[in-house]
C-alpha cells in the first residue's frame, strides 16, 4: 500500500460524488425536493474533501520521495530542497490538473457554504454547473492523465525539476495563475444557472459581485508574478513577450476586467444584460482555451510545455461550453430586455460602454494575433506569425485610449453629464497633461509616441487625484482634518476608491511600460579580466569568476563592479547554476540593480575560464513602475472585495451596515448618496 | 416569477430598443472600425512566414523577406568566430536539407547541436540565412529533460 493508492481511490470517489451532486441538484430542483438539493450541496463538500485527500497523498508521495511513482520520479529528486519538492506537485501536467480540480472543488464548497442568501432556486444549478466542470477535470484526471502511475521497480533517484522552475517564482506564480482562472468558474456557473432558471434580473450579478472582484485580484497577482519571474530569471531583459502562452493567460483577465465594469451598468441601469452574459461566458471559455492551447501544442510557442493527449478533450469541452452557453443564451434572449433606455453618450454608462468596446477590442486583437498561425495556415495554406510589433502597435494604441477614457469615465454623471461639469472636472487634468506634453521634450525626451503616452497617463492620474482632493476638501469643510477625511472617504466608499486605486496602479504600470519599451538600451560586452566598458554612463569592470558546489548544484559566479563617474556603486555577481541531470540547461542568475527608477540588468551570456566573459547589458528605465503599479492594482482590487471589518460597521451610521448586506457596487461609483457628498452639479440630473 | 418581472417592461422596451441614440451607434461604429483597421493594418505589416527548412527551400517568393524558420541544429556544425562575435551553424529538418545560418549576437544558454531553434531573418541569394534573432525552444519546458532512470 502506497500513498498513491489512497490518491487513486480518493480521486475516483471524488468523481462519483461529483456525478451524484449533479444528479441530486438537478432532480432536486426539478422535483422541488429541498432534501435532495441539500444532499447535492453536501456532496460538493465530499468532492472537495476527497480531492484534498488526493492531493495530500500526492504531497506525501513527494515528501517521502516515493520514486516508484512515475510523476514523483520525473519531477523531483533527493537533492532538491523541500520547498521545490513540494512545488514539484504542480511541476507537470498531471499535478497541475489535480491542483485545478482540487481548487475548483474547494471554491465550489466555499460557494455552497457562503451563498445561503443567493437568489431563490439558483443554487442547485450553480452546484450542477460547477460539478460538471469539475467532473470533466476528474474524468481527465482519472482516466487520461493521472499522476498516480507506478513503475514496478523504483529508481534510486528522480530526474529532478527543470532548473528554470527551481526558483522562488515557481512557488507562487503557477498556483496563483491557475487559481485565478479557475475561480471564474463560479461566476460562470451563476450565469449559466441564471439562464437555466430564467432568473435573469440582477440577483445573480449581485450575488457574485464580491467573488468576481476577488477572482480578478487573484488573476492580477498571477500575471504580475509571471512577469516578475520572467524578468528576473530568463535573462532577455523584458517582462512580457506576447508569447502565445502569455496571451492565453492575459485574455481571460481582459474580458474579466470588462465584465467587472459592465456589471456596474447592469446593476445601476438594467442594461447590457446580454453583454454581461457574453463576457462571463467568454472569460470562462478563454481560460479553458488557454489550457487547451498550452497543452495541445497547436500553436508554436517558445514555452514548449509537454505536449500531450489531453488537447482533444479540452477542445471537446470547450466546444460544449461555447455551444451550450450560446444555445441557452439565445433561448433566453427574449427575456434579456433592457430596463431603461440609453440617454446621452456623454455619461457614465457611455464611459463604461467605451471601456468595454476597447477591452473587447484588445482581447480580440490579442486573440487574433495568437491564433493567426492557425488562421493563415487554414485560409492561406501557409503558416504565418505576427511578431511582438503587432501587439505593441495594436494593443498599445488601444490601451492608450483606454487609459484616457479611464480618466474621464468615472467623473461623468449617470445618464447625462453636463458640459459645465465636464469643464469643471477636466480643465486642471487637461492642463496638466498639456504641460507634461510640453515640458518632457524640453528635458530631452524626444520620442513623440512616448510623449503622448506620458501626457495621457498624466491626465488620467490627475483626474484621480483631483477627485480625491475634492472629496477630502468637502469633508475638511465639515471639520475633519485632511488625513482623517481621506481615511473616512476610503472607508465609506471602499469600492469606489478601491477602483480609483486600481486605475492609478494601471496608470503607473503604463508609465513603466512606456518607459521600458521606448527607452530600453541594450549592449553586448565582451570583457577580459580587469577590463572595463561603459554603457549609458555606467562603467562595468570584470573582476573575476568563481565556482562553488552546494547540494550537488554547481554555481558559477562572475564578479563585476559598477561605477559611475569614478564613483564605485555596486558589486554584482551574474552567473549560472548547473543542476545535476540538467548539465545542458544551466539556469541563469541575472543581476538587476536599480538606480533611481532605472534598472541595470546584467545577464552572463558566456565565459571562457577566467579569461573573458560576455555580458548582455540592458538599461531598463522605469521597470520599477511596472511592479509598483501592479502592486497598487492588486491592493485596489483587495480593497474592493475584502469583507468589511467590524470597526467600520461601528463607525458609520448606515453606510457600512448596508455594505454588509448588499454586496457590491450598487452603491459604488456614482451612487446618489456618495455623489451628494461630492461637490458635483450633475448629481441632480 | 421571472416572467412576471420582465413582461411589463417588454412591450415598451421593444419600442425603445429602436431608439438607441445615434451618438451611441456612431461612436460604436467608429471604435469598432478603428479596432478592425488597427488589427488588419498591423497584421499586414508584421506577419512573417513561419516555415521549416524544406518549405523555405521550396518557396520562390521568400527571398529577401523576413521569415522565421524552425529546425534542429546539425551536429558538429557550430563554428564560433570570436573576433566578429559571429556564429555559423547549420539547421535541418529531420535528416534532410541543411541550411547554413549566420548569426551575430548573444547565443542563448542552451544553444548546442541537437536542440530545436527558431531563427528569424532572411535567406540570402547565396543560400546562407542571415539571422537577426535566435530562439531556442527548450528553456521553459515543464517536463524533465531526461527520461527518469526507471527500472523497467
């Protein structure tokens, strides 16, 4: 008896309970038998429990180095430190699948336990949809791609984890990214349940509001960690390469972002119902598409994951999701009438609409570029690819307009914004943007496109700060000090200001992207011992090389000094590590030193003993802004969804109390009560 | 229940649906048009052929245009020229036509004979491929490089 036997049994039982949950829920709902529905809900908990058990047994197999288990032998060895041994759990396809399946079951259990107040009659179908998704994964896991394949004679040691994965990034990025995409199954399940039951009012949207915000935050974290990992490990000087695998991860994030915005219109104005359903279906379908694309090898990527047989299963599942959702969607289309008409284009909903068109455009362009090799092969008989310039030009232009709209939209009134209010809201930010556009070239920034980009960012940031300042001034007028006023504003209207924080983060991130894209400098250096070279004012001198072996990993470190104007700044040690079993795949140790907002990124490209070393040196301006902006976006997202803490409930009269009951942005941007406190004339319209 | 909620709205809504203000329609058409234009124009300017060595040999219209070619680095074909920081090597599909590639620039860590590479550049009239970019295909393979020493 091995731990893996336990795992095999547990994952099979999980499948049985998942199937039971589907049947019990659907029949319970059809026959109006609450007891049957309840047993369906309970078996979701059983599925989660069995999958935790499955994972625990794989985990135990790794920790006890059970190399008789093929998966353990392929992804770990005795020399690996315990944390990478544990992370090797999701180092291969089977383990990633198990992780997906388990997390989906856990999230389903959380949904079952936490949605006691969900709209009447919705939950059985939510359970059925979630368990159908998990059931699909369980079938693949049990019968197609299982981590529990044993060999008769266990090898003495395993092959180990690929060197590039033996990095702190491995511990956090894959679980976060996978969890982010999987967590959108729950909103998708609510959408499908709403379509099946015909309860297409705003109830289902309100029920998942907080959930989608949390899922978005997790997705954002996953993407940021991926960019950071790629930047500090791969040695190519960048953090985003528009590789098909990266695009697959970005696509659902874009449609999820669009969904978060357009639901506010539905909750407030009762329009865009069709659109919201389409977006949530697209988000979920794209996350499955990503898995399919990555695993099937259908698109040529620099990241070659192990190609495998599960591609067709995912394609089939994708087809079922898309066709099934579209079928339901058209079946329910007659009920999806807007409750209000559209008034003026220059209004909050107009802003949201433009935001959604742009985000959809970005998603479409990215998707187009990603599948272009397939399209061209099908329609022109010749495989063609689009390079990064396609994405930079297309998505870059659309993002720039998006950031401008992001500055304008939140300050427009619902239904109809008066020109007076527009003048009052935007004159200062516009002036600042114009100043920025004029001043930057004087300081020697010569690129016109970058200048426009910086000016747009300045405008968007200024609208946010201007709005914040006016809110504080009003409270200050009522006797609060400015810091208290700021604190109270944020506490009272967390989703509103959380949203602003996300926007500000995106602006800062955009500044970082513009800076590092347009002003990156790159130089190859070949230095002999003692020799110096100067790149962008930084003098780099080769001091020597050393080699050491620890835990059978050989580490080669070169020693360079960086100085500027004769002043010693830093010692850096770019190098590489060579892992046993992977002698032909050294993992680079990239040296990144930050001066002001500029990264000096040094990658050791080659060395010949102590004689000479070849370096690739990148001067990356403003990359720190990318990380700073990303962290702000994440904090803003968390501020939006984090449950209201008790002290806040005590402090406020009605605000926080209703906060607890009505999830969401029914009160968020532009609520009358919120707006009444802000000095804005359009409130009355 | 849901029907009752929606039905009263339905009739007036239907007549109002036709009255989506022109400003929305115009703005939508403009933005959609701009997106489609951007996508098509940038596709036209940045699309490159992606082919194998044999396909490139067979292609008559590919001379002097930028293409991406994938192939395996031929054994014992790599020649480093340290003075000019240039390397010469040959790539081929499986056991077929070889093509000489010239590349100057930093060579990826794991570049060596037998790995799959993608080169981006142009095929000169002398049959030598001038590469601007050299990508190796293994670095983030999420699977062990060597098969496990199983006892079977």
